[in-house]
C-alpha cells in the first residue's frame, strides 16, 4: 500500500506551513520564476494540458482543455478560483487554504500568466473565516515579496488577486452561480451555453478552477506535464486529496495516487471500520454521489472512470463511510434535507421535489410511513431526474436537484427491505412503484 499513498497532508505540514518563509525554504515560487523567465504563456498552458490533470472540484473536466476554450482575442479575461467548498463530507480545500496557501497563490500567478489574466479572484465559502484570513495573509506576503502587483519579478507581467467571502450558500459552488454572486447578484445558476470561458464574470471570458486543481500547477511546471501524467492511471493522472470521514478509525485528508481500491482506502489508509463493526455502505464522492456497497464495489479501483462505470462519481473526493449501525433512511434524510435547504428555488423540479423527498423520508423516520411511500419516493425522484440513472438526466439548470435523488435511489437499490421494515405493513404490501 505504501506505493499508493503519497502522503497524509494532515500530518505532513509543520505548524508554520502557511507562511512565506516556510514556503520559500521548501522550494516555493521556483515554478513562478521558471515560468516568467524561461517560458512563454503558451508553454505553461501546454504543460498543464500535457499533465492530463482533471478538475478536482467535482466535474473532473480536463483543466488544459478548459483553458483552451478562451477566445484568443477577447480582453479582459478573468481567473476565478472556486473555494466555496460546501459539499457534505468535503474538507480538502479548507486544509489547503489553511496549511499551504502560498502553493495556491503561486498556482494562481502561474496560471494567470499562462492565460493572460491580470485580475484573479478567490471565492471562499462564508463559513471559512480562518482559511480566508490565511489566504489573505499569504496574498499580502506575496505582494510584499514582489510576486504580485505590477511588473512581477521584472517580467512585465501584472496581476492582482482579490479574496471574496461568500454568504454561505451551497449553490454558489456551481460555477455560474458563483460568478453571479461575485458580481453582487443573487447566487443562481445560469443557463449554459454560453459557458464561462466565453461569457463569464462581467460577461467576459473567465476560467473557473478549484483550489486543489490550481494548487497542482506549481508542481507541474517544476517537474513537467509528462511527469505528472505518468503518476497513476492515464485518465486519472497525478495525485488527489481524498477527504475520508464517517465510521472509520483514521478520518482525515489523504493525498493518494489513483488506482488503489476502496478496500485499500477504507481499511488500510482509514484504519478500518470504527468499533470493529461491519462496513455497510459509503458515499464515494460527496453527498451528490450514489452510494457504494462492499459486496459490489469494495475492490473497484479509485479512479474517475472506474467509479463512473459503476454508476457513481469521484466528485470532490469526499468519502463518507457508514457502518452497519447506520439507519439508511436517516442517512438519506440528512442528505436530502441539505439539498432541500440549499436549493436556490429557481427550478420547479428541484424546489418542489427536494422538499417532497425530505417530507416523505421524515414521515417514515417518525413512524408514520405508508406502504405507498416507497413508490412515491421513486416517483418524485423520477420527476426530478427522469430514468433514475447516473449521470442524471437534467430537468434543472444545475445538478443540485438531481443530486438529491442519489441517496434516495441508492437506499432503495441496496436497502429497500430496511425501508419497508420501517413502514407499518410495509413488507409484502409494497408495489414496485414505477
């Protein structure tokens, strides 16, 4: 297993890892110097594309390809870093912002140089005041050292970076809602196309990347895109931080090389199941992802494509482990309640459907469930996301509504008997419901 674990960042960072002095002592800002003195912007972009790095925010879209969507002759253009980490079970960006902010700052500067961007923004969730303070201090230190501002390191390249703290709305993690919020408007997703790379912030071309994605850029520039691409499987290149939580003995953030199995991650890295109980299920990629169960998925490789083939997603790398003491109706209700509360209300299937799912699950939990609630749960889910498949069919502008169906459909697929057992008269009296 040691060849598949790069490091546990929760344990690897010294107490002063957030300071510029420590960052410089460990080779910080060498990628920036290399990019500005020895590389053209197109060369930097080419290395990122050659790395095959895919977005770490959830969509897993190839970063270099996204950069290539910018129209060549339109200025100004913007770079926006999505630090609105709000998915239940996800806490990797918080760790990166608090413990290694200069890595992100350097990644922003190098990326902005590659994209000919002179104004970048970092949008951080409203519940992250400490990460925001740490990042702002790192930005201030970068200005003082001449790594930000006018004529950076005498290169003639100018860049300003602004930190923006959100209002605590999960929906603003969706890139177009984030842009609307950043503009001072209500955080609601926009219809696409146009995509942000064509018409984003202030109706100008904009690249939106996740904190972890851009934090990888300095390493890629220092070591080469091909070297990064050689780490791990071809379609899941490089390392990624997995946030492991729930019923495991050693929860935390772990930077791993893709290709290990879920058994490796949960039992070897996570130390096994809490209180020596049995593993019941786990959420492989944040609350939006359909659940996995040990009988079918424990030896599935942890890669973007292998997880997708099994009908789920790696998402933001948030793994929530549930042991055999878990009430699956309670778990599904907790997740659906989150989505219902965080719906922006713009789309009827999401606004109404998530509310009904929450009410039905609450009714079952309270002991007032009806046999027909089994079919009703599936029927409402089908109206939000027709076909109940993954990736979901979209009836909404963004994936929030369809994401709320994932725990319901997973619960019914793997633990229907447990749901029926919580409903008076449920066993043997419930139709298929479809």
